[in-house]
């Protein structure tokens, strides 16, 4: 199964990226994912379900430890048109 995750960490700082946003970016960039997009107001990543779920766990733990007060998260199954969505 393939998954797509989209998330944002808060609070926002328009002048400088806060520590929790930098940590989330680092987690995404070092994860074993197929596609990663990092933006100023949100991040998106795609990959195998085990890799995405492991990355989500790491993002949540590390961003909260780095000062995030809120993490908004959405996970979608990507329909690949193959056997059982695999």
C-alpha cells in the first residue's frame, strides 16, 4: 500500500522558520520516501505505508519536542490501480 501524508506544524513564524519546522523538514529529507515537498505552510510526502507511518511517528515526536504546539495531519491511501492498491 502507498500513502500520502500532508502536515503542518504550528505556531507559524513568517520571519524565520521555527525549530519545529526545521526538525520536521530534516525528518522528511532523511526518510526513505519516494516524494517529498517541503513548503512554508505545509509538507507533503509519499511512499510505502511502513515508511510513511514511521516518518509520521518521527515527525510528531520530534516536532513536539522542538516546540510545536499543534500538528495538523492528513494521511491518504494512494490508489495505484494495481492489486489491492499495492
